[in-house]
């Protein structure tokens, strides 16, 4: 085998290795890896969801409109008795396909532990009934992400 062939084979192996391992090297900008993931057993499409977090105690999550229509503002509210929550971020990701980074920061309203904000679901031109991952990331002493599966129609 000539030097040129050997160099070509090594170069191809290097490119193959890069293609295989690159996804694991890229951080997801929506969700860091050093967070606690929680999957509350409630359906946001049905209304108010209550959850008891090991990190932040009892809380309730409300999203209006719970039909989750595309391109219409969704009012998100989280109420918690915890005083150590420093920020709350809501994100919506396509469950089966990448739909861009869709995030909104909730702002604290008053001193009663209520966080509020608005986020919009993008429209999917491929599927009229779209499955989404709706996440609420709580940051304080530690980071916890509450993960919900929702459906929207357009």
C-alpha cells in the first residue's frame, strides 16, 4: 500500500470518527446536562398541573390556552412556595423533529412565588397534529427541568 493510499484511509477514518462522535460533543443550547430531569404525571393539555419537587417543593403549572394552538400566545404561570428559585425558563421542542429553539423567560410577579410569561408554539407545515416536549427549567441552588409531552393542532 502506498503512502498516498494509507493517508487517504486514515483521513477517511478520521472523518468517520468525527461524524460518529460530533453529536455527543455538541451541547444542546436549550438544556444543559447538569440538571435534574423530572416527568410530572399530569397532562398540561387537560389544565392545571400540580407537582411536588424534591428540590423546590409543591408547585402548580398553568398554561392558557391548553389546546396549544400554533402561532398564538400561550400564557404560562408557575406558582411555588419556594424562595430559592432564581429563574424559570420555558421551552418548547418538537418531539419527533427539530423545530428551532423556542424559549421564554418567566418573570416573578410579586413576592407570592408566582412566575409568569408568554411563549408561542411554531407552526409545523408537515403535520397538523404535532407532538411537543414542553419543558420548564427551574434554576436556584440546583437546576431542575420539568418535562411534559403536549400536542397541538393548527
